[in-house]
C-alpha cells in the first residue's frame, strides 16, 4: 500500500483493524487476523491483550476455538472521540470486504 508520497499509512490503527476483524467474525483465528491486518501473530496477540484489559473485548472458549465478544457500548479512548461508542465505528464496517466485492 503506497500513497502519492510513497509513505504507507491508514486512518485506523492496528487496534482498530483487529477490532473490525473480530466484529466481522467473532471466531476468527489469530493467524487469519494477522493476514487480514498485515501484522504478525504476536502483534495480534498483544493487541488482543490490550483490548481485553481495556474491557473492549472478552474471550469465551467455544469448543476448541475462541469466540470474541465486543462491548460496543464503550466509548473511544481518546478524549476528542470519547463521546462516541466503538459500536458506531463498527457499524460502518459490518459488510465484509469479500462480500462487498461480489
């Protein structure tokens, strides 16, 4: 991903990208999140710890897999966005990119 300036950047952080992956597929594997976001599995694990410690995500064991549940009522962490819930952001991304291409 390159821009006109040649410097890659996105509007969302990796934390945001991981959260969107979990929203689209609550049983997604860490390996698949890493591929989708373009980061390592270790980075995904660290982000999941951050999200769990912040109360945004909880993990439940379902058979041999984990299912991630998002508390969509929680507000953004930055003071300038704290009046908005993360659920509002996630609603923008409810359609998966694969489904949108069809």
